[in-house]
C-alpha cells in the first residue's frame, strides 16, 4: 500500500479511499509512514512532531487513538503498540495470510537476541540497546521481558517505570529505588535501601546488587566509610563466585570512592587507580570508564589540582553521555555534587555551582523533580505490601 499525502487539505489517500486529518494527526502519520517499521517512544514522537512545543506524553496517546479510528478504512495499515517501548506503523505489503515476520515465533532467535542485549549491557552501550529495541518490529524478534523494562530504565523513562508495562511491583521497585537514590539526600537514600534489604523486597539478583554494590557509595556519602569497608568484605566474597566476573571494575571503583571520602592518602589512591586502569584495559566498558574517570577527577580536586580535576569530570560525563545510560550519568553528577559539598579545595564554590546546575538540568530532563513524590509513594506502597504479606 502506498499512501499519498495532500498538504493543502491534510488528507491522506490510498486505493480510492481518502481520509481527512487534523494538522498534527497528518504530521504524526506522515512521520510514522516515512519511518514505517521503526518503533518510536512517545518522547521521540514529541521531539519530531511537536518540536519547540511543550505537550505531555498523553498528547501522543490521544493522537494515536484518533488516528487508529480514522485509518480504519485502510486495510493493512496498522499503528502497533510495541510492549515496553512505544508505537510503530506497519504497512501490509505481502499477500493476505502471509506473516511478514515469522521469526518472531523463533525461540532460538529470541535467545540469540537476548545474548546481544546482554553483551551491549556488559559493554555499557545503552544507546546500542535502545537502537536495537526500536528495530524489533522490522528485525522480527520479540524483546526479552527483562530488557523491555531495562531499556526504559536506561533512557530514564520514569513515567513508564511508574505505571507502564506489566512488570511486577517488586521488580519495578528496584529501578525506582535507583532513581530515588540519585535524587534524594544520602541519609534518606541509605534509609530506604536498608529498609528494602531488610524486607527482602527485591528479586534475588537485584537484592544482591543493592547489598554488595549500590549501598557502598551511600555509606561513604553519609560519613560512614568504615561501614562501607566492612561491607566490602562481603562484596569481595560474592564477586569471587562464578557469574560475577564483570563486577570487579565497578566494585573497585566504588572502593576507590569510599577511600576518597575517607581521606585515604594519595599513595594508596594511586595504587587503586592503577589497578582499575589495568582492569579497564582488558574490559573497556563505557559505563565503568566514565564512572572511574569521574572518581579520578574528584581525587584530583581533593589534591587541589582543579584544572585537571574538572577536565576529568567533564571527560567522564561525556563518556557516560556516549554510553546512553541516563541514570548512571545522573549518579555521576550526584557524586560530584555531594563530594563538593563535603570537601574544601581551591575553587570549590565555582565547581559546585557548575555541576549542581548540570545536575539540575539532567534531573529536569527526565522529570525527576515532579515525580519524586510518586516514586516515594510507590516505594512506600511496596514496603507496606511486603510487611502486610
């Protein structure tokens, strides 16, 4: 089927059928048609169809709903909702009764695609995961349920993490908790983490990651580096087990941050830095490179080497931006802001202003300030449900 678009009357025609649309419906359909077979999130559709405007995501849903009704007369023209991501326009061009994507049912292909996502995840290539997720319709595969939710976390889609999809609340809680940690005060974040761990609220793998890794930074930021070092004994025992091979670099980076906040002498800090750089040579994962570069930049600030420190901080943030992991970049800025509030160094006020402004921009971009109340409410609901159960 070939659609003909008439700009003057905002009409679309095919096979002797003509439908009249409103201006934005026309623009939305034309964009989807030009990119048929590709999946777009609501945010992407807003950026492309409503540039320089400020509609809400619900605007997309309303326009999609009306378009579907108006496009009813066109057989083979469908705007599909792709579970866990967004919308996709498909145009049936094959003979009736022929499935254009029989590979969707192929279990082996599904597993192979999951392995590709695992690799991109491992290398910290969030943008690669997002690109692949958007092409699932045209490539003919079904996105793994875990990565269906994970790509939403990677791109910072908080609205979906709060209400979208059909993932269980206890799985949703982990992603929301990580965003709560990023935005809240360290003491509040640590309190929630300890409550969640005590309640056994999370799936086993997420519980373990929170217990051995995420909580370490919070101990350091709340003035309890000794607790972090004590917890590191458990962490080191766990990551020595099979299946935790890729935890060595993030754990070593977290350990370096703990020692940074503890005030460990520069000689020991240098030894840890060299060890991490050795690990990154064999496993050059973008996420880990960016996080380590930021910690090294903070160390330079502690040494009163401001120019070098800022250069490393900016480089680390660029790497995290390149990786596409919105929450990890936010966490990098969170580290910077709280470090600058707690340590005195040359130019600290100017550095703090610079990175606090960047931190506020990033939070605003994914809607965190307006959603914090809902995130906290969702976490409290999960904790209450667990206690009642």
